[in-house]
């Protein structure tokens, strides 16, 4: 249920109902609950193979981009740890990272 709530709060609420979900074969996504939710919403559920996650190329590229951004933001946060009396850390910079990613121009768009 925790994952369903997270997907509602972070994805569906902002972008609308999902049309296609690509996932590994995690039991959370193969359960009867999720199968019924996908059927109810009319979403297509596709699975990548366990040893070939590249099946979802766009998703893999997005994850790589986010990892690079998080790495950079964490390093930036360490440099500014006590700047102007405010303690920066990765958690305080995550909203800025999210804004940067959401407003940047992507190759696929």
C-alpha cells in the first residue's frame, strides 16, 4: 500500500493516470492488488527481464541523469555546509534538484 500511495502522491496527482508502467518483476508489482489497479485504470503493465533492465531505455536514462544530478547536488551541499549560517545538506537541496529536472529541456521532448 505504501508504494501505491507514493505513486499517487508523486505521479498520478501531478501527471494524471499512468498509461504504461515498465517494472522489474518485483512482487509488489505482480501482486493481485496491482494487477487489479492496472486493469481498473486501463494501464499497460510491462516487465523487463531480471538481467536486462535496459529494456526500458528512457527510464534507465532518466535514472542515470538523476543519479548524476544527486551526486552533483550532494557535492555542492558539502561545499556550502555552513554558508550564511544555514546548514545545507542533500535533503534541503532535493526540491531544487526536482525543479531543475522538471524544467530542463530533455532530448526526447
